């Protein structure tokens, strides 16, 4: 239990650092709570390997200096989007991919991102890009927060952490704080 509390404390400290340092001087700033689920292939173990994943989740309690929507949905590696990929294990990892946010007011944000993970703490950074076209032919075009940067402090929450030492973690909860902003 002490390890879990320490990891969440680390994630909380990282969240504070990311939000405080990036909000200074920002002309547009906002943040949301993220909660979702990721599926990994192959499953993550304690041995580093290449892997891909998909993610779906929700953004809630969003606050924005530009008066943006208070919620939305987010997905990566689904709906024909390319699978995000990376290298690593349950202990540490790096990944990259493209995610789409569909806001509750009907607007869209497309983010190209990378993550760095250490145990349960995952740091995300990215840039809002103009668009992405899925393999099904659907083009998702940014209509909100164009040109902004994205930062996040997330927690990797496997349902059975001991799976890291065995067959591998194939699904895990992901939650934390994400922010979009521009200067």
C-alpha cells in the first residue's frame, strides 16, 4: 500500500509541476480530469519489449480560460486511427501516437503525443495538430485549441499488478490530469 501511495504522490507532484510551470504566461490555458482504459498487445511484463495499444476514455471537470466545453471523449488506436506504439515494461516505458478528443459541444482536437512512464507515473506531452485521417477514410480535423500544447500527469492502474511478473498486463486503467494551453 505504501508503494501505491508513493506513486500517486509522485503523480500528484508531477501534475502540480506540469500545470504550474506551463500555465505561467499562457494566453489560453485549461485542464481536465482523464479517466479511461488502455489495451496492450503484447501484454506488458517486467521485461522491456515493443508493444502497441489502444485507449478510450472521458474528459470531465474541464476548465478553460477561453470558455471551452466542460467534458469530452478521447480515443487513440480505435475508430481506424493508427495504434500508438512504444517500448518498455511495467517498470518504465516510452510511447507515441495520435489521439482525438471529441468535445461535448461538437468540436474536435487532434493531438500528436509521446509518453514516458516510470512505474505507475506516466508523463504525457504533445502538440495539437491540424488533422488525422483514419484507415476507414474518416478525417478528424481540429476545430478547437489549434496550435496548443498538451501536458499530462497520469497513473497506470493495472487491475492485477502481479500480472507484470507473469502473463502480462493486457488492460489497465489510465487516469490523471491533462492540460491544453498556448502562449
